[in-house]
C-alpha cells in the first residue's frame, strides 16, 4: 500500500502560466510535474505543478529566477 507524502504544489491563474512552468522545467531541469489541482486547493486554471516538499526551496528559486507567474504554493499530502 502506498503512503501519502508531502508535496509542494504551485497553482496558476491561467493555463498559459502552467504551460510556461512546464516549458521552463524542461529547459532548466526544475523538479516536479504538471498535475490537476488537488481537491484540497481552490485555485485558478485547474492545473498545478507538484514536486517533493523537500524541493520547495529549489522550486521557489526557479520560479523567481525564470519569472514564472503563479497564484500560490501549498503543501499537500498526496500519493
């Protein structure tokens, strides 16, 4: 049985912002992947970026460095 683990989840206002995150991640090796917004979070476009909670600081630094528009960042326990 899998256990839930803490994830850093970044939300976006628009689908284009989420796609910009995905493109930056591919180009710059930003950890994580694009997922549907978890039901615990009420946010924007329906897409979010998920990475291990331990990678939160790296994720925040990459978002700032590459000027990626986002709504918020949350910690959510997920599979």
